[in-house]
C-alpha cells in the first residue's frame, strides 16, 4: 500500500516522459494487482486520466492577475476534486471569459451558487476555494469570487474600499462559514467606550457589566436615569459607537426605550457607519452552508432577509456590532441538506414587576443588580424607520 501511495506521488510530481515507459507500466500493474483499496485505486485512475492537467491549469490560471497569486492552492483543489476530467476541461476552457455571472452577483436578488457559476464542479470549486483562499486580511470568499470572473477584482491588489471590485464598484464581502460577519471597521471606528460606561453609571447609579444588552438598557438602566439627563446619556452612547454618520435616530430610539426600535436603529446606523468609514457601495453576504448570496446597498433592503446575534450598547469593541448573516431562504437549501430555522422575531424581553422591584431595591441600597448581559433578539423585524 505504501508503495502504491508513493507511486501516486511520483506520477503527480515527475515528468513521465523521462521515465522508462516499459518499467513504469510493469510497476503500475504489479502494484495495482496487490491492492484492494478502492479509494487509492480511484486516486490512481484520476492521476492517470488527468495527464498534464496541472500544466494546463497553470497556463490558464496565470492569465488572471488575482488567480496566479494562489496558483498552487487552485491547482491542488482542481486536481484533487472528484469531478471528471471532462468537467475540469470544460471549466478550464470557460475560465478566461469568466465562470461567474458578475451582474447577477450584485443585482440585489438572492442567488444560489449554481445560478452564479453553474451546477456540479464549478459550484463545488467555488465553495472549496472560498474557505481555502484565506489568510491574514483576506476573508472567506473574497479571492474565490475574484478569480471566477474578469469583471471582479480582489482589492488586495487594488486601491480603495471594499474587499472586491465588481465592474469597478467597491463591494464588502461578508461570508458565513460557521457564523456571520460583523459590520465593523476596527481600524477606523474610533469608538469611545469608556465614555459610554461612565455616562450610564453616573446617571443611573448602577454598575455597567462587561456587556450591556438592549433589554437591560430598556428595563434596568434607562428607568433609573433622570428624564432630564436621558438625552445627554443617549447622545454619549450614540457618539461613542457611531462616529462616521448622523446618529440622531439612534439617540431617539435609546430615549424612547423600545427594544425593537433600538435594535433596528443600531443595525441601520451601524450599516451606514461601516459603509462610510470603509468606503464601499454595498455588502455582499455569502452563506457557504446553504450556498447562497445576496447583495445589499442599504439596511432597509435587508428587512426580514438577515438575522443577527446579540446587540450591545457596551461591550468589548470587537463585539459592538453583532454578527449578521442571511436568514433562512429557499434557494440552495434542499441541495445542501441544511435545515435553517426561520429567524425569530426580536422580543422586548421585559422583566416582571417583581424582578424590577428587586432591581430597584438593589439600586436604592447602592448595590449593583445582576444585569442580563444581552438580549436574545435574533431577527430584524421592522422595515423602515418610523
């Protein structure tokens, strides 16, 4: 078995033109006769059938400025795929003109990978490369998309905002592999979280925990703040989180105290803030488990199409924007075999009268209540700012 595996490596790495064909043929036959390992035999068959496919891949891939930087990984993924040599050849023939439909990618509609690149091997390869072609500063999907179309460029070699350029337009890419991505530019966010903590504690008399969720703001902290001070505290929170855009609507939501309004405005203002600081025109959301994509240029177009993790008014800076991903959809789920649960409608999470009385008593005694560290809202409920 070990000899057979070594032979496979030899076939993949050595120019067989320099090898004695009679001796090579006899060696292959003898080794194959002595193994019953189906997986290894299939691998031998693929190597023998593929011929000089690695050279052909290099010749084709090197014509793309994005792809040639990752030639080894792309070649490895194509050669090791279980797809037939005919499928691989068809892919290579089409590659120079583009595999992926870039217009569909940014038309604002939900699309499956099959709709974008075609069924079978192209979809398999796109999904595979989306997780393989990553490194520090390179997120899942960015390079994989760029190498699939001459109309898409990876911003790693282009100036400007966004992760990719589609027909010259900067597009941010957020890919869910296991969880969604955050709308956060840590380098430019310039948040002032200590000011938020101090303002809330000074006005409420209640210690702020490491993570302060929306429900605790609504049910514990906001009721403890003098109404005359509330606008100033709300403005400090908004200014501490969102530094690039107008945050007045978020301030109004904090003052009003409706949990769903706060969640919506946090996401809406957060999207606008991220867009302004990062310099992109829209966000392309990719869901690898269900093989779906959808492009958005504003928050309101996402209504009922996304879901988010817990939203905090105060937390470590890396968590001040929630993880966001595409909600359950119809496209691609049957093929992928993944069952995604519908997005839950956000709840207000109001405490009972007894619980609030306990908290009030603790505040009166000068102690810190045990704050619920987050709201369990998972979905986006309202479409437009009211």
